[in-house]
């Protein structure tokens, strides 16, 4: 296999640009063991960034991740998120402590505000900075923030320490390419792309099928290769199957040609104007 592509955070830390998502994991006891196996298979293949959140299955996904990383914590770059309803100063700290307990670890490498809520950004940032000073988190970031949100964040004390922004990004949802992606790139802030396969909808598109066939690849690998072709973008596809995780990992071996990219642009036109940030 080709080397794993990497992304860089503002503090210089580098991580695998192809990670593992956990949305919808932990929702059923019957599937938990297979989900743990899938995450461990990803770790074995170098997909060492795992993204989760307290919201996913009401903490169930964090329990699955905790089991998957047991005995391997130092290999993993662990990302979790605080719900907006918990994002007051005290609430954020309490939520982080609860996540740490479910994850079975003493630290979260990157802790994100899941989306904006009723609490002032200053409260949440103050809590993030307190958690960072205490060694409970390595860095903090945000999720589902558009350019206006990021600009506002920069006016908050400590806001300039934001380390990442996780947003919806895939071939079918390219709006961030017009403004948010360049804004982040200028500041060295990586973008984390959730739902890079558009929850599976992209896999049925005939153009992806044609490109995949030409490369002896799968439509999913083509969709992921598109995301990974962007500078400093981290893709976090979720898979509860070890076989599918291995398929995802092979995306690093797929190099899209100029003709492939032109065909994808024709099928999924890049934005010509600013669009509201999309969310799922």
C-alpha cells in the first residue's frame, strides 16, 4: 500500500488524513463487537485518527471507541465533541470528564464544539483552554462553523487557538470550496470532512462507477480519493465492517487523473458563489 496521506494542525502535529468515523456506532449491542473489530482493523492499517462524540448513541459510540483503543491508546489520535446544550464553561468541563470516562482514557487529542448553541463562544473557549491547560485535551476545535462563525470565533479571547473545523464535505456538497476551505487553508487550520460518501448516496452515481471501473477500484474509493486530493483535509468515513475499512484504506493507492477530476467537476460542479453551510 502507498503511504498514508497526512494533514497538519497549527501546532505542527501531523495525523492520518484518512481516519475513521463512528456516527451510528454503539446503537446496538449486537453490532458492538464487529464495530470494535472494524476500528481495530483501521488502526492496524494506519487509520489512527478516530472521531466520535458524546451525542452518538448517547455516549454509546464513545464506549465502542474506548473498547477499540484499549491497550493501544498511544497509537490513536482521538477526537470527540461536546453538545451545544452542554457547552457552558462548567458544562463543557463536565461533558469532557464524562467522555473521558466512557473512552477509558485520561486525554482527548482534539475536542470539538459540535455546533453552535445558546452559550456564548467565549464560555466554551474558556472551558477548552482550561481543559487544555489541565492536560485533559491536547487541542480544541469546532464543527459545523461557516466563515462568519469562524470570524466571530477569532474575536473571542483564545479563539485564535482553534485547531480544526469539522464540516460536511463530499463531491455532492462542495459549497465550502468557495470560501470556507480557502479561509481555513490561509490560516493553516485543517478541515475534517464528515460524511465523505454522502451517507452512501454517492456510490450509486454512474460517473463514479465509470471512474472506479477504469481504475479497478470502487465508487467509494473514488469519492474518498476526491476528498483526500484536497490539501489539509481529513476524511472520516464510518464503517462497521473490517472488510470495508480495508477497502477505504486502499484509497491512498488511488490517484485520480486530470480527466477523472474533470469528469467529476462536470458531474458535481464546484460552487460559483457563496452558499450556506450544509449540515446533516
